[in-house]
C-alpha cells in the first residue's frame, strides 16, 4: 500500500508519500497552489508521485487530502444559494444570532450577514418540546409549499433546523421526505443528523454551513477521484477533518462541514505523533505558511479540543482541534499606515506572491524581509528550484524604509519584529485561557516559514525548547500519512438522570453508533487498531457555560461520582477554583472513535537533499535589533548526532530553513528532528 498526504495552502500545496514496509517518508515536495482551481495542483502532484513510485496493479493507493476549499467558500461567501426551514416563531433566528457583538464598544459594530437571506427562511408550524414530545403536529402542506417556493427562487440546497430536534428528530426527517418528494433532486441537510446539540442558532448554522459548501465540495472531490481512477485502478481518496482525523470521500460529500478546518488540524495530529516519539507531552504547535499562522496546544500527548472555533464570520460549535489563527504568513504585506509600520493581515497570496518571488509582485512581504535579513538564501530557496530576486525585494522595501527614514535592512528587521509582536499578542491570551505557562512547553515548528519565524516567537515568550521535524515544510501533509479514521458522535443528556447505570448505557449507545460509522468508511481488514475516547460536557448547576471532561475507566463504567470528581479537578486546573460540594450537571456525552491505519513509524526522510555539505558560507544576520556578523550556516543533512550548533546560526535543508536564535543551541534528536534548547 502507498499512502499519500496532501495539504493545500494559500501559497503552496504540499505532498508526501510513504510505501508500506518503509519506516519513513519516501517522497516529499511542494508545488505552487493554483487558486481557484486547486484540484489542478492536487492532480499534478498525484501524477508526479505515481510516476515516481510506480505502484503495482494490485497495490492500493490511499490519498489523505487536507483542503481549504470549504473554508475559502465560507470566507468568500461563494457557496450554494440556500433556503432554511425552521420552526414557526424562529423566522429571524439567523439575523438575531446570539445578540452578541465582537466589539461591544464599537460605534459601527454589526452582526455578520447571514448565509441565507430572510426571504428564504421558511417558518412552518409544528413543535417538539424540550423532552422530545410532539406538542404540535407538523404542517406538511406548508413544507411542500416552501419547497416549491425554494425551487422557483433558484435555491440549490435547503437546511432544516427545528427547535428541540436534538431530542427528537422526527419532524426534521419527515420534512426532508416531503421536500425531496415535492422537489426531486433538492439537496437537504438536517441539523439533527450533523450535530444534535442544544442551541437552535448554532445547530441551524452548522446545517446551513453544510448546505452552503456541499455542492462545490462534492464537485471538487469528484474531479480528483476521477483523475485518480484514470491513473490507478486501486486509488482511494480520503479527506482529513477538523478533528485531526480522516473520513471517506462519500462521507465528506455528505457532511463537508467537518472539513472546514481540515488542513491545520492535520499538522497538529502530526505534531502529536512526533511528541509521542520524542516523549514530549506538552507542545505548542506553530504552523506558519504563506498566508497565515496557526497555533495549537497539545497536552499530555493529545491535541486540545475546542467547541468555540470560527470559520469566516461564523462560530463552529462542533468539537474540532483547537487552533488559534493569526493573519501573519510569509506573504503578509508590510506597509506604513499613518506613520505606523504594520504587517498583515493582507497577503500577497500565491500569485504574484512576495516581490522576491519574481512574479511581478511589488508589495513587500515578510518573505522579502527574511531575505533582506539573510535568514533565507536566494540561491537555494526550495533546494534551488525557485531562486529569489533580492533586487526586487529591495525595490519593494524601499518605500517602507523611506517612510520610516531608516535603511532597507533596518526596515526589514523592524517588520519581522512587528510580526513577532503580533504573534505574542495572540498566543499569550490563548495560552492563558487554557491555563498553560509557555515556560513549561516545547514548541513544534512547521510550515514553510515556521522554522524561520517560530524561533523568534519562542525566544520572546520564554519557551525553553524548540522542535523542528525533518519534514517541517510539508508537515501538515505528513499528518495525512498518520491520520486515523476519526468520528465524533454526541448525545444531549441535560436534565436526565445518569445514575444507576444510565451513564454506562448512554456511552454504550454512542460507542455502537461510532463503530457503525467506522465500518462504513473502509474495509475493516485495513484497520490496525481501534480506540474510543469518551468526553462529558459538564457544569456546575446554574452556570451558563460547560467544560469538557475526558472520562476515565471508572466513569466509563457508570460511576457518576467519579465523573463529578474529574470535573472538579478540571475546573480547578482551568480557573484555580472548584467547589466539590456544589451540584454538577451533565450537558452532553460524546464518543470519539479512531481507526488506525498502516503508516510510517518516523517523521522524516532518509535523504532530504542531493548534497550533504555540512557547513555553508557564513552570513550577516539581524535579530532582535542586533547585528550579528559572520553567523554560522549549516546544511541539515550534513549534521552528525553529536553536533551542537550555538546561535545565532542558520540551518538549511532543501525545502526549509531554521533560525537558531542567540542563547539557544541546536542538536539532532532520534527522529533527526532539530532540538533547539535555551541555554541558561
């Protein structure tokens, strides 16, 4: 079997490949992304791998694809024309939202424009109460009429979200039958199918997001599947999910809402894998590409889970890998506005890209600043496949330097410091919310610019150890090689007694549903191992917000008091307070199943470069406002296990560059990862 991992970024698309029987990655490379036709680059890279690895006719090829297609559709509002069926009295649910404003003190605040216009929201009579009992019959005539109106208006997809359908989905399912009978071929998404939870707005929004991206996502995946089939008869496409796992293409076409954060989540899964190999439990991931930087926390070897993610203007209240996104990447535009130097969030994108790419770009970007500060080498960028234009970077940076009345090199270094400050301003509150001190964390750097800028952030916030995987520039794609088939199922248990074995019974029910999902994804013979994690959302009675608690074996067996004790401990860790005598209530129960597949045992490649020269020409560096003349530079492939490289220094490989800051020393780890540690 061959496994292929692909991750689409705003600037580059990354590819890695592994063949069963190998311990490490066999092949890795990057290609420029091709927006808006991202499938073109995916197919080009797939062809390159097939031509290089020449799979046998009976050899399975499994492609795990992390994609931003659905995310970009939401951000750009470029999805399907939508309609919404909702309960009578909830006509304005999408406009009212949660009556919250992002900036309550702003004079020009407004709520995001809903995905569905008010005239295409169809309220219908019929009511389920909070206990799941029908208290008003469904108006089936009104539903049929709404379907006809939707068809006449050119609506492509209808979401159905009725009040309390998380308790009883009967009305939603009946409404779907009527819509599809009235307008055959109309696409329908049910809120109770996708994520049955309390919160009528959040549940309706998830159904709308699913409908919004469904058609284009299906067309995109079909185009890739068809191309793969034309090249190899046993090629199978899977899509990585926002929870860090993967699912079949059929599932992704049916519920593409699960792919909205798939790319960044794969990188976190890969970092968790590396942490287990290196025996490092608590990690802060730093994934910096051309457009943005994503950070995430891994505690006790497991990625943190969030139910407060956002995609574009909208909350995504499903369990996803917790990621903090910052509008700073290698393509972030450097500008002076009203005398103030700024970096991002605007990006030069893949085309034309930073000025130094030589594609006609004239606006300076962070990559231009890296080049002017000598962090990267214009002759060996991407192993020499993409030489950079220093003169173009100078021309682009000149207006910034003139506006600040400083040299071009000083302007470049100042822009890097501003970008670092922006990152500090984002990461410190993020870690505080999670109750973590950066001084006890190790930082894993990946993405095209991760090894360059990540060390600067680590030095600034006090992280003592930096880890840079050998395949750092394609690490999100590597996540596809180790991703398990993963699925979350949820049941609302608020106001239900879970004593006397009811807790164990409910968890058994969730387990059965999770195992049924896994059985639909792939031939069971390809699954090496199955793991199930159980989580309860709990709160003190009377509180408005709940927290997730991972249940241990005792709670899993039905011991409610053991679950309460776990809740008190987690509340204490997060908020430095707990009240063991206070009443606790369950909100939801969740089960996450993971089906592990064959994959590499390491995170690197046996050979990353055509050359292995250890020491490169020295270069002058500007770091943190200081000038460092003749700093050392090394090629990573030429390093030995006993090498210790003190900063400031540069360590290069064909597809990435790593900066060793002053006060740190770099060594090789067991996976040939770079371990860069602060020296006291």
